[in-house]
């Protein structure tokens, strides 16, 4: 089942804003109490302020670029995005070059939760 055009458009705009480091635009796409994975340090981050701080820390040491490759819905109604993740250090050396899944819960046009899953591993709820 394909996701709605509106959801795909929202997430495409979100990825472009992330890649351009447009933090305020990104915050406007998230629920105030968003639940976000801390892919760098482990654990989870709650709320826009926490995600903002996390991304600023991440961008101060890494240059991640994430490109959506496809969108679909899972049985729980979440949006699954296959993304190409290219992460470089600040000198330009490639640290990560792989595809992963980002799984979003979106309510009333705002991201309320995101999870990251390796391709080939079944996502957990």
C-alpha cells in the first residue's frame, strides 16, 4: 500500500530541510512532544527542543545527507521511508554509506515519532 501524496510530500520537504540544516522549518513539521531516536548516542529524545539540540550537536561533528528512495505504509499505518544515508566527517571522509528505513508516525500533519531500522531486519513497534 502506498502512502498518501501529502505524507510523501511532507517527508520529502523534511529531508530537504534536514540536508540544508533548516532547523526551524524542521521543528515546524514536528509535534511539540515528538519522540525521536538518538541514532548517534543511543536512546530516545523527546520534544522539539531536545531534537533541535541533538541535531546541532550532530551537525557540529558530522555532515549527514539523507535522501528518500521510496515511501509506503506499514500495517500499523506508519509511513516507512527507505532512505540513502551518506554521513561524512567534517573533513569529507565517508563514515556511513547505506540504505536504512525511517518509520514515521504522523498525526494531524505533524511527525509524532520516528524510528530507524536496518534494511532486512523487521521493524519493531
